[in-house]
C-alpha cells in the first residue's frame, strides 16, 4: 500500500497540487511511524479539552483553545515536555518549518501568536497510550463552515479513529450532524461522545428515550457510528456516565493498532485522491468542455471510457483493501463479543467459591479416612465448577465467536464450507486441571479472592478464544487474498488497456 501512496504522491505533485501533496507526505510519514492516532473533535462548548485532560489524568490542555483556527495538538506518552512547530514561510524560501522545545508550564506563553503555529506536540507520562498511540486534539468548531473546513483542511487525514464530542443539549444540531456525515464518507471508525450528561433531567425525559432520540437523529442523516458513549466530566460518579466504557474502548482500539493503521492509510489515500481529482476537475472544466465538443464527432466517448476506467479502478481499490478491512472488522467484532460475554454468573461464582473453599489450608471432610474424603470432595467441587464454567464458555463465547467469524467472512469469495469448517475449529479445551492451575496458593481464600479468581479465569478463557479466533480468521483472510490475485491481475490489465485508450483519445484530439 505504501508503494501505491508514493505513486499517487508523484502524480499529485506533477500536477502542482501542493495542498494534497503535503497531506500525502504527512500520511506516508505517519504510516512509516506505525503510530495509532485517536482524534478528538467537537464543538467549542462541548468540553472536549476537559475530557482529554481527564483521560490523561493531568491538565495538559487549557480550557480556552490555543488561538488559531487550524492547528492540531498531539499528545503522546513520554517525559513531560512540548514541541511547538511553526508554519513554514515558503515565500521567504524557508520550506522547512521551524520548531522549538518548551516546558509544559511555558506552553501557553509560547502559543500566544496562534496563527503562526502549525502543530503542538505534547509529551506526558500516559501509560495507556504505550509507545505507539497518540491523542489528537483538533480545533473546536462553531459553524457548519468550520465543520467542513476541519474535515477537509485539517490533519484529520492522519486520524485512524475519530471521536466526536458533543454537548448534551446540542447533540442534534446541524453542525454535529454535518460533521459526522462528512466523517462517514471517509470510511474511518467514528465514535460519538455525548458529554455533559449531568444536564439531563430524568423527570422531563427518560435517559433511555434521550438515547433513542440521539440514535434516530444520526440515522436520519445516514450516520451509523461505530459506537455512542455518554459521559460527564463534571460529575464523575454520574449513574449514566460510561467513562469506564470509554477507557475500555480506547484500550481495545490501541490493541487493534496495526489493522486500524493499515485500514486508515487506505481510506485516507482514497479520500485524498478523490479530493485531488475534484480539485483538478474544477481546474480543468473549461478544457474538458472543449474536448467534449470535439469528441461529439469522434468515434469514441471520452466520458464513457473515463467512467469505465473509474469503475475498474474503484473495484481494484476495493479488492486490494478487502483483506485489511476484513481483518480489522473481525478483530473488532470478536473483541465486542468477548467483552460482552458473561461467563461467570452468580451460580458459577458460587461453585468457584465452593471449590476455592476446598483448596483452603485446613479444609477437611470427616474424621476417619479424612484425607481420602477431603480429596474426593475437592475433586467433586472442581468437577461441578468445570462442568458449569465450560458450559458458560461454550454458550456465551465459543458459539458467538464462531458465528461472528463466519458472518464477517462470508460472501467475499471463499467457499462457505471452508469458512464453516475453519470457524468450527475455534474451540479451546478448558480442563479441570486448567481451572485448578489458575488458583493462587498464596492467596487469602475468601469472598474477595473468589471474585479475583472468577475474573481471572474469565479473562484467561476469553484471551485463549481471542487468539484462536484471530489465528483462524488470519488463515481464511490469507486464503482470500490469494484467491483474489487472478481478479486483481485482470483488473490491472483492464486499467492498463483503458489508460492506453484514454491517452490515445487525448493525443488524437489535441486542443
């Protein structure tokens, strides 16, 4: 894919389109860094900066934004500090932008002249970001024009996932709907964050009815986000706040970094190519109209050949990106299934408690032949726990994971039988010995350790199924990629032939 983007960059720069050439260079640099960018956008009054500060557990961003309409602030994990990158002065022959490193407590002072700033890079110890993830804080928007400008002129082409933050009272404004619609056209994961839900008044409207209204409003605009999260930064313990859900979601996305980065590269390159083509079409419209008049008496319709070329190119792009898109989709949906699976209901937890009680030092059954009776009782309790837990995992995890993999990979060219056979192999044998081996002999046995043990076996079982599902889906996707090669070769040959026909038409009809 990098080679394709480099080829696109060369063609774009040949036309003199510096705007999209610069963005493609940024895109290539980002792809080579393999960093996952999680972008936060939103209305000026939606509390976006406060939300990011809480995620980072530090006041990194001022409540009032850095005074410029087009800069981007990136936040990464590292030693505290900041780097301010200024706009390059190409008119004076300064092509390379100037930058300086500043302490965090001096950042606001250095950013007073916001119009001169291109980007700000902030470093701070934020463990959940790890080494390969970053938060992007984009300029707040205040109008539909701002929304369009942010979507088309900012650094959102670098974003792998977009979070759009909205004020509880203004969720259904045209500004929010228009921006979300624009983001769906990019084809990148989009999550909506409804902030300030502490403004909700249950006596006026139930919260569930409010949530349904939000879903319906965006659906009416053709926007179906990957998720909607409701938060309150002001009231941290608000009963309807889904802060833990947001933190968990960020962790899941960071875990899916590699497929998301590959998918984003494809989507951004395609969007920038389309934007470049639109710009060139506007520039060349007078020339195209003159050509149409000349072709009116020729034997071939240029528009028809161009349409055929565009259709073939779109199909080629779709098939080339299909394996990466499927990989990301499978991982995302499998992760959702595992996160939502409750394999330790109350009955199972009680059985775990009974078994752990039998592992407690000093546990004994009877007086005569106590050792044998105790061992038998312990084995009986382990067997009861194993039977119930294995059943829970089978019904809540195995079947759903198998079905998810099947559903995502069907209807893309692989034989249905092969998909079913492979998906049915997603199975993990959880033996009584495995359950026994999860016990920490040094633990203090009691209700608290029962909860710890229950969470541990649930997490370990889900982790095993996650690995199995990923391995099987990767195997199927690799088979699909191989099966697509003849079709891809045919499309490339078709494009070469169409390209030659287009070149011949233009050469035969000089203007």
